[in-house]
C-alpha cells in the first residue's frame, strides 16, 4: 500500500474544502437561474480568492463572475495583493545584483 506524500495530502484536503464550497453554493439555488444569495456568496469568494480561483472553485465561467461584478459595481484587482509586494522584492533583488555586475 503506497503512502501519501505531504503534498498529496494538502492537495486532497484543499480539494475537499473546495468541494464543500461548491456544494454550499449549489444548495443555495433552486436549480434554475442563480439567486441573489448565490451571487453574494460568489462575490464574497472573489474578495477572498480572486476571480480566477473563485471560478475554479465554483466551476463557473469567469465571464459570468465578471458580469456579476460589473452588475454590483465591484472593482476587481488584476492580481492578488501579494503579487505587488513580490514584484517589488524581485525588482530590488535585480537592482542589487545588477550593481554587482550580474544581469
């Protein structure tokens, strides 16, 4: 019997959480169009995870989520906040090494 690696266990637990989120989203609706409660839930996930991740979690097209954001006049950032700090650190690192003759 093969044992699971730590990485596989983390991925499996994340998938279980995402499946639960999807089930919660589906349980809110009646099967036809999406109700306002479902839209609010999706918009809350967008605040936390971003549009792309919310789309993967809920298995909805990104365009649908983006349309809901436009309807609610909700501004969605192009990328998560951590990307800006990561890019700044990367830029500083490049400048540091460029000053020492590396490119």
